[in-house]
C-alpha cells in the first residue's frame, strides 16, 4: 500500500497540519517507508506465535491506586520554593 501526495495532504489537513511542499514530500517518503516495512510482516508465518501479552495482563510492580482527600490548595502552593512560581521536581531521566 502506498500513499500519494494528495492522500498525505488530506491526512495532514484532517490533523490540522500545514505542510510545505518539501515537508509533504518528506512525509510521503516517511509514511510509505513505514507502510512498506509493515507490509513485510505479512510474509511471516505467525501461526505458532503466542499472542502479545499486554502490560495490564502481567503483575504490575506499581502501587495500588488509593482514593484519598486532596490536600488544601493553599498548603500545596505554600510548599513551592521561594525562588519563583514553579515547583522543583526531581530528575527522573539521564541527560
């Protein structure tokens, strides 16, 4: 399955995206390369492959969701640093 420029332009318009001609041509190439890659899966014999296990079906190490009382807005805002109107949060990813 391949898409032409008009089809990609129509899809972009549905997503409220405006593309220059150069961006449109790049998008056409990118989408068609992706679709070609997906089509290659049709060549595989997958009859003996187990179905995918979704994250919800395995035991999750995260905490249980517990309904609780939301803290007072003023108390939360008072806890922010005095250096500005923003909250500091710990870094969770490497740079």
